[in-house]
C-alpha cells in the first residue's frame, strides 16, 4: 500500500524537476504583464537610423566632423537621437585609413529617401 502512495508523489516530483513547473510559472508571469500599447510599438518601428562616416582617419589624420555639425545637413528631417559610433568592422591598421567611426541619427522611416539623397545610408550595424 505504501508503494502505491509513493509512486504518484515521485511522478509529481520528477515532472517538476524537468522544468514543467517552471514553464507553467513563467507562462503565468507573462500573462500578468501589462500589454504594450500598439501606438508605442508602432512608433518604435517607424523610426530607423541613418549614418554618414565622420571623416576621421587613423593616426589622427583627418578631422572628425562633430555629430551636431553634421546633423545640420538633415534639414527638414526630425532627428530623435544622435551619436558617434563605430561600425564594428575589421579594418586595416594603416595611417590615413578610415577609422570606421560614423555619426548615427535616428529619424522617421518616412524621411529615409530624403536622407539617402543627402548622402546618408541606413545604419544596420546594431
């Protein structure tokens, strides 16, 4: 009789050690989170990043164009954020070669064509 009572207990214990209980608890936690409104999610996807190399060269050659100065080229385009970032690509180590640093600007997707005409490119390095 004791063997029969012990078997269901072992079955429940074994099922919890394989992650079933944790998965169920995680599903409950996910369902408790408040939903993100579609407006915020849509607004985030409607923005993209564009860039242009800042002109800096290795060994201190070449003068880097500051982010705020290059932003003036984006006349008529609303800029939400700007930064100077490296593209993360491997480069030859040679004085006078580009550093890979670029000025990156977050703009509305609808303004992409206008930015491309101004010589900017879409930032895909992230």
